[in-house]
C-alpha cells in the first residue's frame, strides 16, 4: 500500500498535499488489479467514484457498433480517470477503459473524496485545475480527430516525438495498431502514409526507428496541412 501512496504523491491532483491526507484517503480505497487488454470500465458505466491508475497504463477507447475503434487517450500512472465528468448531472464513463499492460487502479467513493476536498484547499485547487486541463485536452483531441487529415496527424506525431526525444531520429512509442486507433484510421491507411513519406524522402524507417530528413516539411504539414 505504501508504494501506491508514493505514486499518488506524484499525481497532479495531490501535488503539495500532505502525505497524511493521502494516507487517510487510502484507508477507503478499493484496489483493482487487471491483466493486459482487460476492460476496466465500459462507456456509459455509472461514474460515482474517483478512479486512479496507480500502476501500468491504459487506453480510453470509443468503439462503434461495427467494431471500429478510436483511441481517445493513452494513460500512464499516476492518473485520475474521467475527471471532467465525475460531477456532471448524469455522471457516466465517456469511453471504454482498457489496460495496455498489467495495471492497478484505486477506486475511492466520490462523496468521500469531496469531504476531503472541502477540508483541504490545496486538494480542491489541484482538482479544479486538473478538470480544466482535462477539458483543454478533450477539445484539442476533438480538433485533432475531426479537423486534421491523416498525413497531418502523422506529421504532428513526429513533431511531438522530435520535441520529446530532442532529435530528428526518433523511436515510435506506439505500435501501428495503437497509432491507427489514436488517429481514427485503419492500419493499412496509416501504413500507406508512412510508406508515401518514405518514398518522398521525407523520412527513413527501420522498425520503430524513424529518421526525419525534411524537418521543415514535417513541421509545416503538421501545422498547415
């Protein structure tokens, strides 16, 4: 249990919050363990809890009746899930939550968490900021999914990797299947984009390693299409 307390201390919601407060909350937490690719919560499940991912990683997915999957979020511990909907009139999970690897979640009753927020200003401020950041993320993802074409999405992804890895030679941090879900595209369509960019000499690929030869092209296409 101590390791989960230490993990929660690294979560934005608990930034600057005394360890004693987290320890008290943990007394009311329910621990849930899942294997890889297990469904944790389904879209439209009632959301009357504060659900924290404290170990592993998970995806937030939209799945339509035809089985088409769109990846909305790739979540890493520590992470509070569904922060933007917990206090809505009809609080329901907006996406399916599926583990990407063996993972551990902590569930705390919503009303119990509220009582602690009312007594701890730092926790309350952290939560309000977290919800605001979640809203910004959702609107950015909506724009990414609906307004950008697939080449733009791939170029934006490569730009982000170059910034994170501080190099024009990057390593993809997702599989093609995960990327296709992230971009709302089929895997063959995504592969064609990478092949076309390679044919044009924009990039060179070897497995998950990508060398960006024309950085200006990738940056301009990511922004302007």
